[in-house]
C-alpha cells in the first residue's frame, strides 16, 4: 500500500482555490498602453465564471516590471478560461506592450489574517475586487472556494504536452519525420534540464509530452531554438491542419497557445523509473463540454490504482484541454492484462460513465472483457518515439 507520504501527486481536481501570478516585463514607455489594455482585460475576466478578483502591482525597484495576481474558485474554472479562444483573443493586445511574461499557478493551502485587512477586502460593499453586493459572509466564503486539504509531495518534474492535428493522409510521413529527428541538447542551464520526451499519434492527432526538471518555459524556449527542432518544425509545416509561420512571433505564439495540453493530474507510486516500465498513451475524445468530468473520472481511477500493490499502473498523467483528454501511463507488464484498469473503468459502473462522456462511444457501453479490450485497442495511441536524456537512458 502506497501511503500519502510516499506517493508523488499533483492535481487540478482538489477543488481548492487557485492563485495565479503573472509576471510581466514591459517595453520602455509602454506603461500607459499597458494600463488601457489591462482595464479592458479586467472587464472581460471579471465576468468569467469562477473568477474572484485580481490585483495589479508595479515593482518599486524597476517600474517596467509588473505583477498581476488573480484568485479563482478552482483550477478547472481557470483552465477553462485560459484555454479558451476568448482568452487567446483577449490577450493579443498585451503583446504590443509586454516584452516577456511568466505565469505561475498555486493552490491555496493556508491563509492568515482572515479577520484583518485581507478579510475586509471581501466585505460587502468593498471597493477592492468585484463586489459581492449584500451576500452573507458564508455566501462569500463559499464563492471563494476552499483551501487545499494537505500538501502534496512532488518529484521536481514539470509535465506538459502539446497537441495538434495533421492533414488526413499525411500521417505516415509525419510519423517518420517525428521519429527520425536528432534529439536537442538536454541541459538548458544549471537549474533546468529536459528529462524525457514522448511522442504519440492517434489517427491524425499528434501529442508530444515532455518532462522537465526546473523551469518549463526556459526548457520550451531552449528546445524551440535548437537547429534540429527548428528543421523538424519546418518539415512538418506543410502537413498541419492549422497554418502557422514560426518566423512570425505572433503566429508562433498563437499556434503554441492553442496546442498547449496541460497536465491536470499526475500520480505515481514514488518508486522512481524502472526499465521494466512501459509507457502507453490513451486518447479520449470527450463529448462537448464533458472534458473536465472525463479527466476527473480517470484521475480518481488512477489515484486508487497507484495505491494498489497489485496494480500494474506505476504512474499516470492526465492531460486535458477542452474536450481533448490524453492519459499517459507507465505500466508493469502487458497493457492488456487488466484492460478495464488500463482503460480507466475497472469497478462499479465506470464503463457506463465513460461511455456517457465519450464522443466516440458509438457502440454503447463495453461490458465484457472482449468489448473492453476492443475499446482499449481503439483508444491506444501509437508510440512514435520515447526519449530520455542520456544519463537517464
């Protein structure tokens, strides 16, 4: 049995409040333009479900450095907004006045001074943050979400994925290009290192999952500048369904923003990597509006599976953006030895729930071992390449 102290875990699904910190470095002389853009952006985000309030701060040491903090009822509420086309459009004006940005996201674990100035900021009629009108204190507390129940143990690794589609009929060519490129240098700087890259395909959808020790943004920028990666990106450009021009910063930014597939849940037994583990990926196209519920279902399944000593699942990462859900598994033994567990539907009525949430469950609810095995086979993504940095091979 894996105890909570041994388990590696991260999750967007504990329903705790979320604090988002956005660091900005402005172009010289762009402060007034930035303030106008911020006012428009604030008006838009203040009406987004789950948003509580935000604050704008300016550095007392370097006036070109600014900070926006925002508070959300939960991580899924924020992710639904930040992954939306509305958000992509709303932040476009920022790029004309901001040189660089860095976004950090934290669950709220502890809070002090609830009866002091911090609490007063949320009192009825306060001019700080959005007004709650004449709502009761209990109502205000419910609207702000709850605190994270307990700290989680990490392993120093940031997990992220990118996904995009290629033109039907080009899958074989794209797979060959993705499998044959030269690996970029793993060491980014003294604090950051590219640990592992796994590439999968399902029909014409490509998913590239990365693991980074240190700063994810620094690693992604480092990889994007490597000649071998730039050559690969140029080679697959003609086959993409969504046009892009990586020489144009705006076009590149929009493409990679839309391609982002965040890790919303990760759990591992904590035993470290083993050569006996095999990596698999499953693709779950959710019905419209059901992506978050589907990701939650799979996350709960994997929390229980990792705690079971007899389970072949050593680690699981669930990636989700809108109605695209991908589940990455590190397994001991054959992936089809326990097909229901591998698919994420072992026990209870989980198969029926999965079928209700999936857009591709045209054959109804899989109930027999054979039906679940076929369902698993259709969901499995094809591994194109799985590369570890040299000293972890």
